[in-house]
C-alpha cells in the first residue's frame, strides 16, 4: 500500500459554488408565478479556486486518508481539452 499520493487541483480557475438549498430558496418566488420563458441565473456570493473547492470537499468528507495526500496546485491550462469532433 502506498503511503502517500498527490492530488493535483487547478489553482488559477475560480468559480462560485452554490449550495442547492440556497438555490431552491432563491428559485421559490419564481415558481409561484407563471413564467412565459426566460433564463434565470442564480448563484451564491463569493468565489474560490477549484483547488480551494476540492480542499473543502475533502475536509467536509472527513477523508480518512487525507493525511496521506500531498496537494499540488496546477494551472487550468495543464488540463487536456476533450478532442473536438
């Protein structure tokens, strides 16, 4: 069994993760009205890097093996793009 592993996470791409309960509460007033169309863009405030979000997910999951992982920040450009069709 390996004693350590490296997890790479993008550190130069930012996002606004949104909690589903918050989104449901934001959406509720719009569901009470009859809408004829349109697009709603709902999200929480603030932002974090993908690395910060990954770290939060690991921390929230109380990963039993997290002390074995070395975190490594990488640029978004290092992730391969899917092949174009």
